[in-house]
C-alpha cells in the first residue's frame, strides 16, 4: 500500500507563472491576427500564418492556471481552518494527516499563511513540531547601519 494514500494527490504550487505564459501566447495570437488582417504587408517571421494557433495552448494554460489557483486556495483554507484556534505544538505529520495534504506542502502553505499574517508560528526543524502563537524573532545585528533618511 502507498505510504501517502490519505493525502490529496494535488500539489501546492504557490506561484502563478502559468498566467504569464498564457498571456504571452495570447499576445502572439493577437499580434498575428492584427498583422494578418490590418497590416498584411508588415508580416514578420510569417507570424500571420501560424500565430493564431497560439490561442489554443493559451486557453488550456489559462484553465490549468485557474485550477491551480483554486487548489491552492482550498489548501490554504483547509490548513487555516485546522490551525486557526490552535495553541501549543503539533507535529507536521499530524497536521498533514488532519488536513489531507502532504507534509512538504503543509510547510509551504504555512509559510504563505504566515507571510500574509493570517497565523503566527515558529517551526522547530529538529523535532518537526510547529509552535502556534509564537512569532519568529530576529535579533538586530550590531553592525547594522540604517540608511540616511531625507527630511525634505
């Protein structure tokens, strides 16, 4: 039997670079249509003959990107719902089993939630436990020089 049979098969991406790729494909398609119908004499690389085909992969890339945004949102909501009123410590594996998300994805979701100031926690990498309600404190370096602020 699989070790991770209780976990969701979906991955947490966290980045949305697929939208940029889909927009680039869409722009190539639009440029090809403009060159094909508005300025046929200015066609370069023969883009008016093949560029409009870029709308097809752009469409599927947009669908995939929207699906990943929805999956990521659901994972963040699941983790947030399970840790919102929690205090004390919990192991990553227990939290992953409770939320149905793989442990390596739980850490990424927790970092994103902490970055957005939804939760406060500190992570102990030696024991694999998360202490909720604690903030990570950083000591100011004695060699820190603050930049000069202009008053005008």
